[in-house]
């Protein structure tokens, strides 16, 4: 196995290469509105760090959200293109599941993983102490998530730390390396490569005919 994994559902873009036993290459980028510009160079850097070529890949994994429309589209379309052109096995992973898989060790009890959904809301899901999903994902205002009275991990928790029980020791963003390791080991639920938006995009096509 040679697996390429990446997630573009948050401002932090992560890429990892896994050979079936361990992560052999990683790269990162940061830019809330620059996923399209940053992902391809990050993939190139991670593959170079691994000392492998794209022709050697057998699998591709991508975070399918939830997350903003533009970022998700970049990641999912890239994964779809690679899977079709290179004949790769494709794995979609809930972005919150990846975040929770790493955070569970730092929390030690039931908790919530949350990322920024804009519009003063967060995407969130609830997990047990081992990081297994219990409810969600869904999108709500932070005050509604606070009613659960649970520890909250992720960038969404930091953004609304005055309302949520933010766990500072836990990761802010999903790790592509963690996703790759979990997919390679068959320890995380996978989905088709379809973006998990949870709501309509901010920009929509105009319908109707304008008259002079």
C-alpha cells in the first residue's frame, strides 16, 4: 500500500503519505481562502519527502467535511481526479472523525469535536472517550453546543472559548498523518468521495432572466 491522504476542510491544509506501516512523508499549508493554490504544492512536497512517485500510489484518502464549500470542493475534486486517473482505491473520511481520533487521548472522556462553520456557528460531533462517534455531525451555534456541558476540542472550540469548554492541549485541526494511519489500519469509518456540506454554499447561481 502507498496511501496519499489530505484534508482541506479547515484553514490548515495537511498532506501525508503512508506506506502501510508508517507515515513516510508530510507537508502542510495554511490559508483559509487559498486551498486551490496550496494543495498541489503540498502534495508534491509530501511525495518528495517520502521519496516516492505518484505512479506508485495505490490509495487516496480525503477529508469530506463538514467544512466550507470551496475548501471541501478542492480536496474532494482532487481526490476524485487522482483516483480516476491513477486507478486508486478512494476513501472519504469525516474531518471531525480525524480530529477526534487524535484528541481522544488528551481528553479521556466523552467530548465534542468542533470546527468553524462561519456565520457564528460550528460544525460539531460528539464522541466517546475512545474517539468513536456518538452523534452528528451537524451545524449549530456555539451556545447550543455548550448546553451539552462536555469538553470541546478543535479550532471551533478555541474560536468560541468564552462559551465552550475548550481543551487547549488537544489538536486544533485534523491531522492528515492521523487520517492516513487510521485508514491504513482500517480503524476509521470511510465514505464515498462526496462533500459533507450540511448546508447550502454561501454563493448560489442566479435563476431567472433579467429584462432591460
